[in-house]
């Protein structure tokens, strides 16, 4: 039997079992080759669609869809401190029994956000030639001031600052601090920073939808309603 396994001529003659394995292996390789060819064709088709063929979508519709998913966008947060000072005076006729002055340095914050829910197609303009999407935003809205009174630094000048007078002074300083925070929020320099942050946030939020829509060279120009170009 050992001699039967040796080649008798220059061409090897394999035993029946070995020859059968070779037939099965050949069929498997043919099937794998066919499968590989099918996958290659599919991959080439997908690659051609991804890199050579682009079905460009409507840039305005893509932008509006991106905004509809967010509805409201916080674009800037301002953190600052406000100083409030109040005075309590107790008198009997022309006589002042006591006078207490209290100052407070209170950390405050205000958020600036865009309400995107009311935007429609008139707020978007697409220029095909320059591949530019111009977006007109509504005016920024500010949140109510958030006063961190627990972290406030309190300075009191005067004697006999009882519980009643202390509460009155604290309430007065809170009102003053809130009014000052609202005034600070409308400061032109702070508003300019908030608008710049809003423009950048909108550009970033629209960049990906435009690329997905097939406009890879598109740029976004952002302006506010009522503002000069």
C-alpha cells in the first residue's frame, strides 16, 4: 500500500480519497470566488455611488429638518457677578433708632437661546451658483437671571440687624441684583458675543446636513432679522 502512494510517472496520481478531497476543495474555491466577485461588484457599486455619484438633496429642506429636530438652541451662557446694596432705617418721628446697610455680591448667570420653532422656508435662501445657504435667524432670547444667592458674599454695616431687617434687606438686594443682571444681559458687548456664538452654532449644526444632502462645497451665511447684511 505504501508503494501505491508513490508517484509512478512525472504526473502524480493521488489516491481516491485524496482526489475526492481535491474535487470538494475546488468546488468550495469556485463558490468562494463567485461570492467574492459578487461582493466586489456590490462594493464597487456602493463606492461609485458614494464617491462619483451624488444625488443632491434640497439644501433648504435639509436645513429645516436639522432645525426641527432641535426646536430651541442654547448658544451662549453668561456668568458674572452683580453687586446690590440696600439700607434699612427704623425711625420714631424725627429720631432714627437704627440704620443698617447691607451689600451683597451675588453670582449670576443668563442663557441666550434661539427659538427655531417659528422658522420657515422664507428664512432660508440657497444660491446654487456660489453654493451658499443664507439663514436669517430670529432675535436672541434671554432666560430669567439665575441668582446663586447661596454663594453670595454679604457685608453688613450697622448694629442690631435683626431677623426682620435682615430678611427685608436680603429681599431688596435680590430684586436689585435681578434688575442689574437683566440690564447686564442687554449690554452691547455681551450681546455681540452671544450673536457670534449663535452664528457659529448654526453653521456647525447645518454643515453636516448639507454634506449629507450632497453639497460638500456649501458654506453657510448667518444673519439676524433686522440686522444689516
